[in-house]
C-alpha cells in the first residue's frame, strides 16, 4: 500500500536552527527564515517559530511581552492586570502581513513594560521572579490570554504554519538581532496550535526542541512544585522552566545543567571516578539531587538566553545536530544544509557528542554593543 504524505508518523521530524554573532553584529531575521526553510520536509505545517535577541535596542531596558488573545475581553482583563503591576511604556498590535497559509490567527499584542517598584517591594521578590510570577499568573488564570515572550531586548514569534510562512507573517525581515533560533514543528503526540508552537519562553530563556520527552510527567511534577505551571499541551514547555529553575534560581552553570538533564550513565560515572573523582562526585550528586529533572527520550535543543546560545543532544544522540563556524559566527542546525544555505563557506563543521553542550557567548566586544 502506498503511503501518502501525512499518513505516516515521522519520529525524527521537527527541525531546529540558530546562529549567533559573537561580536554582536545585528543580523536580519530573513537569514534565519531562509535557514529553516531548507528543512521544510521535517515539519508539517502545524507549527513554526523564531526567537530573536537584540531586536529591541530602543527598549532594551524594558520587558517585552508578546501576547496571544482569543478575545477582546481577555485582552481587556490582561491589560487591567498589567496596569496594576507594571508601568506600560508602549503597547500595540505586533505588525503582521497577510499570508494565505497562516489562518485563524488570534489577537497578537506587544507591551513594553517595567514592573512597578511598589509592587516588587510588597511582593518581597526580586524583579525577575516578580515578572516570571506575573507571566505564569496571566497564562494560568486569564482564560484566552497567553504571554508567549517576556524577556528584555528579545522576542518570540510563532504560529501554526510552516516556519517560512510564519517568518513572512511576522515580517521578520524588518527585525535584526545578534542571535536567532528557529523551529519547524512535526507534532507527534500533542496538538498543533498557536501556543504549542516553539520556541517556548520565560523571561529571556527560549527553547527550540526536536524530539520527544518520555520523562515529561516526572519532569512536570517536579518543576510544578516550585510555582511553574505547564498548561500548553506540549512537552517542550517543561524544558524552558527547568533551565529557568536551575540557572536563574539555583545559580547553576549551563555546563552543570547539561550534566543534570543529559546526565552520564552510571557506568560512565564509575569509570570517571578513576580519572576525575571530583567531577564524578559532582555529577553523582546532581543525579541524586535532581533525578526528576533528567530528560529521557530523544532530543536536540537550542537554548537562547541574553548574551548566548547553547546546543545540546540527548546522551545517546538520537537526534541530529550540526555546528559550524565562520569568523565570529556560530551556526547550529538539525542538518548541514540549513547552515550552508546562509553560510556556504562555513568552517569547522562538526556534530557534537551526545550530552556534551556547545555554549557560545558574546565576546567582550559583543557585550559592549548589545548588553
């Protein structure tokens, strides 16, 4: 029997792509759209999205909230909440373009805000924790409202559609940033809907992910003990909260977090004890202390954050990922073709080992330009 497109499950589907200029050059969003378009067949039109860093230099000290609304009543309720908790400096619809392939779009608004000092003081929280709790409260308590981006000088743009259509819809050629990530979705176990498209974001952390999380329920139950709420019907959401919890709240390095979510096997740790007992002891502690944050199942992810990107495979490397360099640029993608599409003469092309993070931060020059 012949199988038609859409009638067979593609377990290795989904595509991820991203790049960063270590020297802080701001690059057009059209480049990341072109990159992800070369992996068109890895997605099925049920989700595409992008994250750009350094895209709002004129508002770089304000939190940029991107919000989906199902109705004007949800918008009005959310705006009343924002007015009580934030100084709203600017608000508007996010500019979009009519694209035939993008249908049934919600109301899409953008707010540049500062948390009110009196509210922070009365909450007895630091600023980032206050903002994160406000975002979670809106998403959990206001029916028909979803804050899908909430960092400073960055933004997420996502929809139901192929990623190249999503990029055209959001007019990404009009934005420029020092780092971009992209995702083309092929949902296998969860629905395709606007909120469930990647990237997932909280504050300045964003995640694009290819794979499936078989440990999702254990990961979710652990992270929800610390105030997070997984409401978006997609397993990837929990990875974003894990990074926020471990990096921002627990102050663990990205290398240490990689050792938690893509932990070495016990047999590897036993062998490591003979050559590097101190490292082995630390990783054993992480495996015991954060056992519920071990992510099992195949995955490749790109984490975006203010000032950098991180790429990570699962320990068995069951999802493809390629990294390349050219001068100050670093490129990451599911397939090399997505890199060559925008940098034909890329150099130092390699596939990272399973469980070994690739972390790229802005240079000191880049930090002076962008942060």
